[in-house]
C-alpha cells in the first residue's frame, strides 16, 4: 500500500513543492481543470497533465471523475447518450495512450449531497453533514448536477448502468485502464427524485455480476461513504468481499460519525471505524494499491487554495496521520 495526494485540480510549482515536502510520490486528479472541447477532454491536454507530473517525479495514479455534463445523458438514459458514450470511450483510450492506469467514476446525476458544510467538529473545525430530514432545503455542495429529471424506478437506473458498462468495459480492457466505481454519497435510496444504486454491498455485487470476468471493473472504495451505510461492520464487509478478489482499485481513507439518515464527517480516529484495524484488514485482504485522504475537516487557520479546492493544513494533518499508520503497519505486519 502507498500514500497518494489526491483531489488535485491542477499541477503548479507551489502544489508540487507542497507534495514533495509531505514526502508523497503519487498523485491523483479529481475533475482536473482541462479545457472542455465539445463535451470532452483532448488527448494533448491529458498528455500535458501527465507530463507535468512526470517532470516533478510524481506517479500519476488516476483521474477521478469527469464533469457530470460529459455523461449526464448516459446516467439518465436520455437521447444523446450514445454520443456521450463514444466520447467517454475516447477518454479511456486517450488515458491508456497517455499512460494513466485508472479512471474513477460515479453514477450519480444528482452528485454528492450535503445539508451543511459548516457543521462544527472537533475544536471548532468545519465539517460537512447530512440530515435526511433537511434534504429538501437543497444541496450545499456547489457542483453542477442534474436535478431536473426524475427517475424513481430503480430498474431504470440499473438498465442505464448496464448499458454504460457494456459499452465501456471492453474499451477499458483494450486500453488497460481500470474503472473504479465510487459509492453513492449519501447512500440513500433517493435524492432529488433520482434513485441511487450504489448504496449497499448487495448493489456492488450486482454491478460485479454485470461486469463479469472483466478485470478492469472494480471499486474506488470510499471508506467514508461505506461507513455512512453502516459504520465499522459495513466497512469490514466490503473489504472482506472485494479485497481477496482484487476488485479494490484504490481507497478513499476517511470516516464519519453516525450513518444514514444522519451523519457528519470527522477526523480519522474519531469516527465509526478504527483506522489501524481497517488498514490491517485491507492488507490481509490482499489490497496493495494506493490510499488517499479525500474529504477532510477545515481548520479555522487554514489557507484555502482555490486551484485545488482544499486547504494545506487539513490535508497535511490527515496525510501525516495516514503515513504514520502505514509506517506502523509495515513495522508490525511486515512489508
């Protein structure tokens, strides 16, 4: 297992220096700031981003997420989805040509939903939270999402997902690019009138059946979202099932307090699961991929960098915490 600095939008000299000072060698980008040309990213821009990482001596592990408008018609089964799928197929081929081995994705047209972004956490830090009873007040996450279409039939969404997988998994196999599916956050059956699929272990097992023997299909195992499903027991169940199958492509290492219908994010070590226990379980399951911190509480003294969308202090703290756990894991459990 290795630590990765994730959720980057761009690579600048300032960001590169920060990563090097943390001692991290792997990076991941979430919806990077690349020019969108007719609803897709160009090969030359993807290669340029990869080259920036190479020049700094970083391993570019993956790109996670494209803008929702790149494949909203795919998720919602709307006219024009085949054209969007062709562009998504081209993205996968371009990533393979650029030497980027993994593409993270979600299947949530209404996106991540939070009812608050300034809930007080430990010592007065700001954290996000979700309360189902307050969902109708709107989403506090500022991100483009489709809330104008209603799909309340779960099987319609499953048909849309299968249509997508049937089209892109063979391309991913040819290109050598792994596809990592993120759980729906929050994992509730319905948000803004659209049914959510990936809210349980059984749902992921069904998705695995759709993928069949194709080894490119796997998980972006967001421990925080899985913890929202049912705390420590849910986290352990996902690891025990998918880890030995080598279906966990990478891990978002974060946690929450509580679970649906009410939870709030928190620091590692004060949530539903024991971080050291979870790392040991991942190791014993056979997982040997990369781990990143994902969402973090916001320190009141932090400096927020608009180019990356998060603060240096918060991520420095959480990455240091994870690095310490990984060092202890190697010491007590062997390389």
